[in-house]
């Protein structure tokens, strides 16, 4: 489903060049739940952003569903993001003065769906995350875990081919984090491919596949444990 | 449409987030546009063409036909003597022609009534057709001969008789009997280009109209501009005014084609040559044939105060635009996170530009309202400061549409750069913060 071939990304300033990603080659198959781990600054968020087409890469190739995204226009990339990719951010990124319903509706509006179609998808997504009764609430009226569930509902309402989650439980306590993880597993079981950046070894273990990145390069698939790294 | 209504809703939510900076942006833009609107109104009206279909066909001929030899100032007089007009009339090249001047008088129905002061346009028959003057009742004089008949404006008729249909009624004009032959419908040619001497084109139309020959018979002297080049007693206008060197007549001719205009120029040249040959034209020839659309600038009657104001208000508008744009930029940058989120969720830049158009529409609505209110106040203020321009402070449909277009463009400019900056920001950075 996702094929990366010798993908590289360099951040340039006037003084220095930083190789954020070097020769990354990776295949993620349909229906996988993969965890992407690595120390801070290792390039995992950059990789996730490139996969989400939020950022350009310098060399190599990225194919989504057999089609290269390189050189696509802004409109084509927007369409791709809207139809095939769902995002879950660490800080939820909900619009604070939009209701829960309006927040989930956002990507569906840009797809040009009719009001009845949008309503059906939003209600299905709210049903899945268990927040149907709170559809008219504002985000500030919900707990952190509930807000992240809204963000997940927004991501899945568009029925994407892949869900990209950037530390989705990073701002949550352990109970809420566990609920969010269970929800992601449930979504994965329904056939949606998920790639999740995490610092939490337990969560990484729960994923079916573990991808580790260090200094911008893929490492052997050994689980990165920040506690172990600290003691070493 | 449903999507655009959604964009409008999003715009209103965005305004609610930070109403004060938004109100300040609207205020600055409204003041800049309002001041500009007020001045643009005068500028537009003063420079408008009251007879666009024929302003290039109506001409004002002037001859340097005076009984002295000029040495330093050889400018052609702006007015003509009665005999010069007679000479200029001895051709059938113009399809219409009318000489005219204005005078003051008193009008009443009976000798025991208090007289009403009136301004009199003393002119000839073709005046009314040349300048598209509408007749409400009665008919215009059949020829240019003297006759004790006056034509009243509708307002004068109502002032004197309390009604407009007063054809055939008797009046006393400076205690001489005259009959009303016609009543004009509401009419105000602005600017009044047929009388551009001494910036009279800014003033209101006259109250009554009297045949030229009757005006001379009744010894009416011009109240605006006259020049004399001999020592004749012009208080006896009816006798000596027709032959002496008193210049007080403006003369207009209608020349429909370039060929007619060329022929009339040639006629004027031949006339001057004949006059020189007869020893009556000692000055060098300096004939002028000025089109109506150029007459104000020819007489140096352009409103320089309005032009200066135009420049100042334009600069002021630019400063306001710059400030409003800066405020708008701050507002958009503080919302940049939302732009990035929308893009991440699949909005293309063109979809964000549609959102921007909704912002422009709402800003334009507020700005137009504020600018029209400020502009109205500005016009009232300018009418007090420059009362001579008072007649030129009305908004017509063309002007209003023009002003609304300027307001929408300004709203667009104030929104364009900030929204582009916001929509081209780095997506991942904004979403990570």
C-alpha cells in the first residue's frame, strides 16, 4: 500500500544542512498496524509528515496505492490527503469554537459530499467513538481523552485508506491512553491501515509491526525503550 | 451555494474570536474610503459630462475682433459684442446657434405685490434644443425676434402662481408687461457648461428665460462678464448696445460633423480677414473654437481645490489600506493554525481562497456601510467648507456602483496578502505547535 524507495529529506538553513531522513526504503501493507518509534529528533515525525504529504521529500520515491506522489499539484495532494489519509495529532487539533459535529464534518466538506452523506458518516464515526450524545458540545467541554476520540472520529469519518497517528496518546493519562489504543485497534480490525508514532514501548508492542528509526535511518526492528536508553 | 454559506459562517466565527482588531480594521478602512468617497463625489460630478451625446458637437467660438491693437495681452475675449454675434450668425453651417447672457431682475404678478428677485437667462430660441431643456407646458419662441414673452422654470411658476401650468399668464418683469409662453420641467444641467465664464458653471440654473432681442430692448446688462472697448453709454443698451463695442454675449453653435467644424473654422478665418481688410480688426487673428467638454479648462475654471483634495484623500486611503492590511495580517497569522489544519484535512489552496472570498464579502459589507456613512458626513462638511460646490454632492447610480467597486477592491486587497501568507505557511510546524 505504501512503498518508500531510498527516500531522503534534508533541512537546509544558510549555515547547515541536516539530513532528517537518509535512504529510507519501506513497505507498509494494507491492514497493517505499525508503530514507528525512535528517540526525539530521529526523524519519525518528518517521515510521518512526508507520508501524510504535509511535507515534501528531496530524493527517492513515495508510492501510495501504486502511484507516486512526487510532483503532484497542490490540488492533487489535497485530494489525496482528503480521500486516502486520516490524521490524528498529539494535541488533537480541534477547532475550539466549532461543535464536535462541525469538527468531524470538516474534511467531508472539502470532499464535496452532500449534507445527508456527511450526516450519515459523522453519525457512524460518533457512534464508533462513543460520543454520539455529545455531538453539539464544544471541544472545551470534553476531557482530553474524549477530544482525542473526536479527532479519531474526524480522521475515520472520511473512510481513509491509512490512518497516520502522531503520538495520539502523548497528552493523555494512562486510562484514557488505553481507551484510545483500544479504539485504534478496533479501527484496524475493521481493515484500516494505521501507522502510529509513539514513545511508549507498551503501545509499540501492541502494534502488529514495529518500525524503528534512529538518526534518520531505519534500524533493526528492536524495540526502542527510552528508559533503557536513559540508563545506558 | 451551501458550501459558500458555510464559508460565510466560518468567517463570522473567525470575527467573533477577535472582534476588536476586526472592528479596528473596518474602522480604518471605512474612514479612508469615506473621506475618499466624499472627495470622489465632488470630483466625479464636477468632471462629469452633462450632455455626453453632443458635448463634442457644441462649440464656443471666440474672435479677437476688438477695436484696438493689443501689444501685450492678446488673448481673445471670452465674450462677444452684439455685432460680432450678428457676423458669426451669417452662416448656415451650424445646425443650431444661440447667443446668451444673464441678468438680474424682479418679477411679480401685480404692481401691489412684493417683487420676487429672479435670475434671467437672456437667450435665443435654439438654446433649449441645444442643451436638451425639457418643456413641461407651452412652447418655445418660434424665432429669435423680440417679443414680451418669458419662459419660467417649474419652480418659479409654482413660487409665483402655486401651480406649473401658467402658460398665457401675465407678469411684470421689472414693471414691464410680459406673458408666460412656456414652463420648463425640472432641469438642472450640472455642470452648467454653457455658462463657464467666472466658474458660473457651478451655480444653479436661471429662474426665467427672455428673448435676446427683448433683453437688449429692456436694457438688461450682463451680471457676470462684460468688457467694453469704447466710451459708449451702455445704459442705453437697446440703441447703442447693438452697435457699440460692449462685449457681453456668449455664443454657442452646434456643429455636427468634423466637416462642419472645419467649415466653420474657415468661415471664422474668412470673417477675420474681411474685418482686417475693412480696418476693423487691428489685432492679430486669434480665433478660438472650443468644444463644450473643454470649455472649463480653457477658461481655467478647473476646481484646483478639489484636485488637491483628491490627491490628499488618495494618499490617505493608501495609508489606511496599509494599516488595515497590517491589522488583517496579524489577525490571519493568529489563525494560521486553522488554515494549516484545514489544508491537512484536505482543503486545497483554491478552496481556502473561496473561504477568503467569503471574508472579503463580509468585510466589504461592513466597510461599505461605514464608508457610506463617513462619506455622507464628509460631504456635509465639505458643503460647509466649499459652498460653491454644493450642487455637486449628489450620488447617482454610476457613482455609487463605482464607489462600491472601490470598497470591494480595497476589502480584497486588505484580505488578499494576509490570507495568502496564512495559506502558504508550513503545515507540519503549525500543527505540531
